[in-house]
C-alpha cells in the first residue's frame, strides 16, 4: 500500500527517531500536547458554556470569543504540532488504530466547526437557540476528540 510506505518512512524520520530515542522525549512532547489541549479546549469550553447560558453571563459570547481567540489559536497550534510529532513516532500503528481514526475524524469536524459555524454563533446577532446548539455541538465534538485520544492506548 503506498500510504503504508509513507508512514514507514515517517516512522524512520529523524524527528521520529528523536522521539523514540531517549525515554523522556515522548513523554515531554506528550506533556506539551496536553498543555496545548488544555489551553485550546479550555478556552473553547468557556465560550461554549457561555453560548449555552451556563457560565460567564456577565460577558457576551462575542467578547469572550474575541478575548480568548489568541489563546485558543496558541493551544491549537501547540496541540497540532506536538500531535504530529507523536504520530510520527509510530505512524503505521497509529494509522491503523480505530481509536486514532475516530479521534482524527472528530478533530477534523471540530476544527471545521470551530472556524465556521462556531465563530458565527459567537456573534451577538445569532438567535439564542442556534447559539446554544452551536455550543452543545462544539462541546460534544471536543469531548469525542479527547475520548478518542484517550482510547488510542487501549485499542
């Protein structure tokens, strides 16, 4: 399979060898991945909970989204870079792992949703029932991303 040869090459790349070398390398990158995930998902969840009307009621969703957007992007960038690095450490096995495939599907949907419909929902002109739906869908997608990632080791 042509894709498998690409993933085999990726597993033999210098950055994959660096991650698979010293026993502290992979956990260090994984820790940075979790920090990026906490930063991005935490800021997204704050806006989602505001859209649902559960938290931060003194602030509008548009204010929160604008104030947290930079931190969300920093977290997403850190999470995507470190996630790619961890994937390269064992690309063939990750590629065939159903939990990883589920996580990648949910991550793709969550990112597209975040940069399109979620952004629209944070505007003050959005009807409240659509804003609540956007907040609920966003939270559900990100919960699925985390659950899929957690299950990778067990599948």
